[in-house]
């Protein structure tokens, strides 16, 4: 059934409303004066009141990374976090005074407020912001071409929520925003409520893709409950930790950190819903659409975990720049678009197969390379008391030698584990080719052909006609 004009207008209006916080903060960064400093809302400060700060590249702020900000223009940060400042900062220019703790010493610093370029703010998280813009572009494109699909409509809603929340969060919160008051409130609105709604929209999308689940129609309270329900656990955790937070800054950081509950729980719930539908309810076309999302998740999460998360867990640096990892997330909106619009365009099973093979091959070769270099360098160190470039050369040659055999072995393992019918068919054809090579008995050849076709293709009926000479 095609949606009514009113519902479409209402959806577009809601999408515009939830995008406002990000646009407002973006305009504020472009038009209002500041000194290039940001509050660090991800690092826990040492004991005591205040918030840590960081400085944008090429900024002229007197603040340094790691300074503990405890007062602005004579007003304690702890008070500014809960009530409006009694002093208004000049709109275009002026000085701002900071009281900070640096290297265990209390310092008074003065910064100059000037209108600054947006480029440093945008460059800091440029790949993540590019992902948000690309996601909203894909969502609008899908919405225009599939206006009647619930999945296209929820995708647009989800993308607008992510844009409104994510762009505002990546722009950050400046010390001067605490003086002005309203940018601080807009930032909190985007960072917590809108982010929670965006994660709930991910679950909502899993309930309408590739088709709307029946219980959403039978139970009209399901969708409101979906968006309101996650706030119960969040508020319980917030209340339980509120008393332990002795300062307002600690409570602010607690409220922001607890939003990670939405990140962990709701996407996992969405994945479980999709898997349940795939196993129990979807037909062949719907399963093919779902496999596009599975491929998008594999193509994004596996490199992200291997190149960024795993090195960090091992105490090292990410193998590639964070911006490059962020670019991988562009695959996911593309998978959404293909799954909804053009799921028949490509052989998704072949794409998933190749993705699994080459992802495992890359991971295995990287592990073997680094293990080989480390082992050989240790041997050279023990024998010659110095490292040698031969370790890198030998490891590279070994990797080049085992590339094709290892790829073939991984391909066999993937086929046997995930594509069993295709693996069995290929094995049967290989055995048939060996057996038929030296066979001269026509009757036996006919039996072998029929058995092989029956095993590999499993037809409902089968007959063989042999032309007489």
C-alpha cells in the first residue's frame, strides 16, 4: 500500500527536525568567535573538579592538550555545567580568561576570541563525517526511488538521526560554549537523546527489512516501545552512578559514556533479529537481500577489527590511519542501497565468498609476515648481535611463495564450511572427470553421467538420450 501524503510529509518534517542540532552547531562554528580549544569528553580527568581540554591543529589557543580546565572568566566549570553563565561573551571578538592546572601547577591564561575557519574542526574527523554525508545521500536516493517501502523510509529516518547526532558530536564542545549556554545544551541533546534514537532506529530497520514483520502491524505499541524501552536501562545505570560522581564534570562524562550501552546492545539486537528472520521467515529473494547486508558488515567490521581494534588491544598503534579505517564504513550504505534497489545485479554469494577468502588470506599472510620478521630478527640478533635486512627479504619471499597455495587452501576451507553444496558439486565433477577419462564402456559411462548430474544438480527428473550412430 502506498503511503499517504501526510505520512511522507510528517517523515520529512521529523527528519528535518532531528538534523537541526548538527546544522545549528555547524553554523555556530562558522559564525561565532572562539579560540580553537575543545573539551576532551572521552578522557577521564584526574581527581578533582574540571574537564580536560585539547587543541585543534593550527589553533592559537593558549590551552594545551591535557590541561585541566577549572574556571572560565572567573566562573567555575562545575557551575557552568549546570547553570547559565552570568556573563555573555562578545559576539565577534574579545578575550577569554582560563584557570587551568598544568603539570600540577595552577595557571591563569588569556585567549583571544576570533572567527575561525571550519576546516580544522572538519578535518579532525573527516572520514567519519564523510560517512554521515554519504549515508544521508544514499538514504535520500533510496527513499526517492522506493517511497512505498517501509525499509526505505526507516533508512532515511535512521540516517537523519545519525547525521544530527554524529556531526554534532564530531564538531565537539568548546570551552566558550559553556559561557554561551545554548550550544552546550544543543550538544548534549545531539550526543545523548538523538544518539539513543539513532541506535533504536537501527533495530527498527531490522524489523522492516527486507519486509515489515507482522507483529509491528498487529501491535501498534511495538514501535513506540522500541524507541522508549532502551532508556529504562540507561536511566537505571545513570541513577546508580550519579551519587558516586562527586562533581558535575564526572556526572557529565558518566552520562556520555553510558550512551555506549546503546552502541553495544541495540546493533547486537538488530543483528539477532535479522538472523532470526533469515533462518525462519525469509524467502529466497529476501535472503539474497539480507546477504548484501551481511557482506557489508563483513567488509567493514573485519578490516576495522584487524587493522584498528586488534593492534590497540595488543598495545600497539593501528596498522593504518584512522581516517582510512573510517573510509571502509562507506561500504555499508552502499550495501543498503544495493540490497533495497538492485539485489539481483550481482552474485552476492560470489562476492561474500571472495570477501571471506581474501580477508582471511590477508590476515593470515600479515600474521605470518610479522611472525617471520620477528623470529628471523631474533635469530640474527643472537648470531651476529645485530639486526639484518635479510629478515624482511626472506619473509617477503616466503609470503610470495605460499600466496597461491595458501589462497587455494583457504578457498577450499571456506567452500567446505559455508558453501557445502557447491563444494560437493565441484568435488563430484572432479571425480567424474578422472573416472571418465579411461572409460570405454558406453553403459557404464551413461550411469556415471546420470549419477554425477543427479548428485551435483539434484533435478526433480532426469533422463539421458544417446544418439545411435
